[in-house]
C-alpha cells in the first residue's frame, strides 16, 4: 500500500488517496509464492493448513492498520510501506551507503533534506495530518527489523523444542507464523516498483517521455492480480526453491541483511521506467483498454520476485538462528527446581 496520510481524527477532510500496494489478493499471492518456494527441510509446522492460511491472511495486515484514523498508528505504519529512492539523492544521500539503523538514517535524511530544502516541493499541511510527507519512507528498515524478530523467534523456538512445554512450543510456533505473515506485506510492497519511487501516483517533474501523470496508475497496478484472477498455480512454473541469503560482513559495519534488502529495493526501482513504458503502450490495460500479454508477464514476474525474496529471508532467519542461551539457562534452572537437581551455571 502506498499513499500519503489518509485520515484526520475527524472525518471532515477528503481522502488523499485510497490505493493499496498490491491489493489484498496480490499481497496474499506473494506470501503463497513464498510458501511454495520453501525448501523441503524448512520446519514443517509452517505448512500445516491452518498455519499456511494464516500466513497468507496476514499479508494484508499492515494495510488493515492503515484503515484506522489513529494518527500515532498512521505515522508509525505509513512510512514502512515504501521508499522514494529519488528523494535520497535530492537530500544528498547515496542510496548505496545508507545506515542500517533506522534512527541513524532518520538523522541523516533530516539533515540532508534541511540542507537541500529547495530541491523539495512545499508540503500541504492539509494533506499531512500524520506528519509523514517530510520523509521518503522506511521500507528496507522495516523488512530488516522483521528479519531480526523472526530470527529471534526461531532462536527461542529451538530452545523450547528441547526444554519447553507443549504449550510453550505451540505459542512460539504461532509467533513465527505471525511474523512470517506480516513481514510478507512489506517485502511484497518492495516488489511493486511504484513503492520505490517519487513517481508513485503518476510521473512528476520533467517528463521527456510523456509518461502518464494520472494518479490512478498506482491503483491500476495494485489491482492487476485481482483483475486478471492471477493464481498460484499459474505462477508455480516460475518459482525457484529458496536457499537463503549469504550474509556477508560489510567493510563499513552495516547490517548485511539491510544491505541485501536495500539492493532489492534499488533493483525494483530500476523497473519504474519500464513499467511506465508498459502503461504508455497500453500493455497494462486501464482506460477501457484490454490487458496485453507483456503487461501480464511483467506483473506476474514481480509477484514471483517478491515471493522468492520473502522465502529467502524466512529461510535465512531459520538457518542463522542460534539457540537462545539466556532462555536455555532459565529453562534448565526451571527443570532443576522441578527435579531437585543442581541448577544450571550462569
């Protein structure tokens, strides 16, 4: 979902926009592709029908949060859905060398925007109730943070499967399912090229190729999977098995998963111009034009790209998770109390 703040606490102002990044069906499909891409040795509880369905359902959760008029929630949630890559350069920042910690980036971007204020258009306060229009988005940080949460969940599951109760194990697995599902929304947002660009609701600024400036182009792309009734079975031949991500230490000390996710976003940003060319050629339908094969192939490919990326992150979180030593020590002490044995050493 990609739009600027939609709500005030009172329903007196008009909506700024009403579009989602992929609609629910598209986001659900990304999560289903990710499940289909999992290797055979991935923990089997994830594939249990009720868990697979929950992962698919939760693909839409962050967009549901955006339907609430609570401004603190809007500000917290809004910016995690996108990154306007071009704004980084306008603020004097190199997209290839951004800090991997969210607050460090916030400080750098704020300083860069203030130093290059004339490069940015004025902000209409009436359309900025949640105070997010000053920012370029935080999608890569959101995905990276969810990776950390998921890896932590696998870390304590490993210990609970050894020393925990059946109820504790079930709860830990439920947490993993929820994290996998919600994370999928943000990775799916990244596979929609209009979530990586300032040209998110029509081309802005100099327009030598005469691309559309129609704000509805975003909704056209988001609704494509639903309009075409795209299915997982249709996409299966394209899906490759996920083998995880090689987390290479960075010379500058940045988090390697963040670097990988940021590169993913930058690659999708390269597709903004090709996407606008498809729209201009009528390949994507809209304006009462039929959808053409090249447009359908492009969107299907992006759904698969998002699903495969998501699956790779899931696999990496599982494979790189080490048992939670603090929890393990606590559970050993609990067992000692129950059995009268000597307590575990700290």
